[in-house]
C-alpha cells in the first residue's frame, strides 16, 4: 500500500498508465471516499519545472461538471518529494472503455452519443472561457461518471499536456496521440518533419472531430491500409488531402485508392435525422487548413443548435421505416411538416398521423413543443395519402472474418474478439427487425380501424341520401296527380326527375360492389395481420440468439485465458479444439436463426405492408370519390326539392284560381270541397317539405366521428441530458 497524509492505495488498483504518470484508485483515510490519484514517474521529473507545474495550475483554474475535479495536491509519505494529484474518481471508466465493449463496436446508441456530445462541448466551452487548450483530446481522456439515476456524465481528464492559450496565440511543442493529432502536428511529431510550425487552439477541434466520429461509428475516420501506426505516410496523406465536405477516408488495400466518405456509415446507431445535423459539423472541423477550419465559436454554436432541438420520432407506415425529426422547440408544426417532407418525400398535404392508435390532428400554426411526447419505441405513425415506395429497415450485415484453420491460441483469440463484436451487431439488427415488425402490425391495425370508421361514415351518408331520395320520390308521386295538365310549364322539373333512377343505381352500386367489398377486404386484412401478430408473439428467435451469443462469449473468455497461458498442455489443447468446433456450430446456428427465421419473418411482414398499403390506398381513393358523389347527389336532391316546392305552390294556386265545373244541384258545395282539398294538400306538401329539410339538415351535420388525441401544452424537451 502507498499513502499520503490523507489517502492510500494499492499498486494493484491501477486505473490507467501514461508516459509520465500512473493513475490509481485510492481512498480517503477518514471517510473511505473513493478518489483517483495521479502518481508521476521519473520521466515526468525530467521535464522543466514550469512544465511539471502546468497541470496543477491549469486544474486550479477549472471548475465545471464536465471536467474532472482536482481535490488536493499531496506528497507520498515514503517519498516527500514525489507529489500526487488527488482527483475525482469516475466509476464508469473512460469513453474508450465504452467503445471497446462489443455492443459499441459500431458506435454508441443515439441517446448516449448525445450525452457525450453535450458533455464534451460544454467541457470544452469552459476550457475556452478560461483560455486553456487541452492538446490531448481523445476517448481515453474522457471519463464517465454514473449518476444516481443511472445516467452518464462525461468529464474531460488528463490535463498533463494542457496549457493556457488565447485564441490568437500559438505554441510549438508537440503533445497528443497519433490517431487524434492535427495533421500539422502529426507531420512533425510522427513523420519527424524538421520544419518548425506554430499551432493554435484549432488542434483541439481536430481531435474533437476524430473523437466524435469514433464514438459515432466505433472506428477512426482516417484508416490507411494496415492501420495508422503502420502506414504513417498514407495516414498523413489522407488527413491533408481530404476533399471538402468529406468526413472520412479509408484505404482498403495496399497502394489502393482512398475511399472518401461524406456520410456516416449505415452500420452506426445514429438516425438519419441526427446524421444530417452532425455531418456538416464534422466536415468543417476536420480540416487541416486553419483558414478554412471552423473556429470554436462556430463549433459551439452548431453543437448547441443540435442539442437544443427536440426529437420527434415517427414511423412512416407505407415506407415501413423510422425517422427522427430534429427541430427547434419554438418552430411551428408547419415547419415540422416541411422537415418530414425533407426526409420522407411525403408532401404536407399527404401527411396524416396516428398516435397510440388514434388519429392525431396537428394544426400547422401550433408549436411543435405541444406535440405529444414520442420516443424511439413509441413513435407517431405517419400515413401517406398516396402510394409510397417501401424502404424498410436499412442495414448492412457486418463482415465476419474467416475462422483460423490451424491451432493458434493468439489467432483464435483475435478471431473470437472480432466475432463477438460482429454477433452483437447482428443481434442489434435482429432487435430492430423485430421492433419494425411490431410497428408495422400496430400501425396497420390502427390504419384499418380508422378506414373502417370511414367506411361506416360513408355507409351512414349513403343511408341519408337514400332517405332523402325516397322522400323526393314519394313527394313526386303525390305531385304527379296534379301536374299532368301543366307539367310542360316546368321543363327543369321534368329533367330533374329523370336523375332519380341514376341516383338510385349509384347508391346501389356503392352499397353492393363498394361498401360490402370494402368490409370484406378489411376483414381479410385483419385476419392476415392477426396471424402475423400471433407469429410475433410466439417468436423466440431473439431469445435463442441471445443464448448463442452467451455461449460464443464463453468461448471467447476461454480463448482469452488460453492466450494468457500461451503454451497449452495436451488436455487443454484438446479442450481448445473442441471449443473451436462448438464455436463453429454456434455461429452457424446464429446466422441461420438470423437469416432463415428473424429476417424471413420480417420480410413476410414487409410483404404484408405492400398488400395493406395498396388495398387501403385503393379503398381511401374510392371513399373519397364516394364522398364527393354523395355531396353532389345531395345538392341535386336539394335543387329538386326547390323545384318541388315551386310546383307545389303552382298546384295550390291553380286549384284556388281555376273555376270548377259545378254540378247542377250542389255546384257551390263542390267548389268549396275542392278548395278545402287543395288547402289540405298544401299543408301536407309543406309538411313533406319540412321533413325533407330536416333530413337535409341531418345529412349536412353528419361528419366523420373519430376519436382524436388531445394535444396538451407541455414544457420543451431538448436533446440536452
């Protein structure tokens, strides 16, 4: 054990090793509080005194939640001349430790990535506010603290290379790590170029850019064939000749061409919405030319713009894919519609939304902050009012290295280390495929019920039109008795009557070949989706894949122990070979489950997407036509009703005015009887007209009654942790 006046630690509790110091986990002697102590080695004391003191001085300047705190500077009891730094202990290890975990081999999940981006940007902002340049930004120097709520807090650490430097000042000394070094520093430090160059604060921006790309993808952005440490000249060539707008360059074969990339890879876990925001930032800080490279104010502005946006998750049903819309919380829904169109290609007029199974009506003037809260596992469902091309879940299968044929403990360990990462990526894809199946089935079930409500609504409208039509026909029969002698005076009335059989035929066709057929199709789709839902509920492919992953990991740990031993005894060697056979079997089973079970079931549901989309689109098109036709027929019947009222008034008027041929005996009584009859007829016609008007009002008041999600005001939720 080693100790100072207030702290003690074991040499075995080492947290990290560097060129000039080692870091250990230590405890406060009085409270037992865990801390990290940085113990400097002999190499560090060979540096000039002002350089030795620089880290102490810099840390004393800084006080921020995203920077590792300095608690004290003490001396080792057994060697009073040897000073140590007592610092905040970060239980979560470093960002590099996170990226080395197999599940993060292809980058961090989006939620964790945003937390790191927030912490690094705010930590760097504090450095610039205090005119400090770090000069060794990399994942290994970003520590992770786990809060009481389980959320991560990342902190900049290791200020051994840091110094005070104003924005317009330069320095000439070389610090940093090869893969994250600014190209100008790389040229001098790694390639041993004799030229003396001065460097500014932009060296930190380059390192941040490489770090951001690394945590987004799990890989370095600039990768020459053989690796950056073995192919240094090509590494320098890639970083200095990077075309504008690109963010990565990879050389896949010796002396081969450089593949320039202006997008983040499909394999990373970030959404297209975030990638769109992030790529311009990377493209503008990964520039070797200081004149063209962004300055820190631009970087801080761009990252804050990303972090201050809220994320609205949507699942485009007909396209069968998800989107993340990053939008400023003060924007209106109309801007949201435009952003959706930019990603999906679906025009605002064709956008329709469902949330939690109900239609969600969004007023274009409403603020997006009042849209119901969504998440990656509970997105809004976007329905297009037109046919869309199926996109599905975009992914690429990770490349699996060939299994070593010969017995070799080192090669076998390296293989299993890589294959565990590959299998984790396969499993992540499998989770997403299963989630997409669920979104598709839930979405179409909701869409079918909404369409079913529309079918019922149109059915009611047809019934109302029928009612009005029958009333008009009944009235027509009554009027016919009295209009035979002067029907020629109302040619429009005669023409209008001719439409009755046509309207009746149209309504019959709507009910017969239309509504009943729609109901049959909807029932067929329900049954089809129900079968897929049952298959999904009983699907155990993910669980089987998880078991196989566990078995593959066990073999990897066995091979790790074998590599440590190096030379195995006969029995251990046989066990090693048996495990290799088991490993081969596990891999075959896993990939078979993925392709023949998980992926195939996803394809089956995707095919259903095409069937449902076309059927429901065709149904919606016909329902829209039916509604238009019914509206026109209502107008026709209204117009005929007006004519009927005019004819009715004419009938009564003629009955009153026309002289009646009186009988010899009681002619006067006959005339009085006819007048009384016409008066009653007029009353009856007025009653019929009133009934027709009442029916008409009922039709006009009829609207589609569908449950809608209430939109409540809420506080803005941004991407800040």
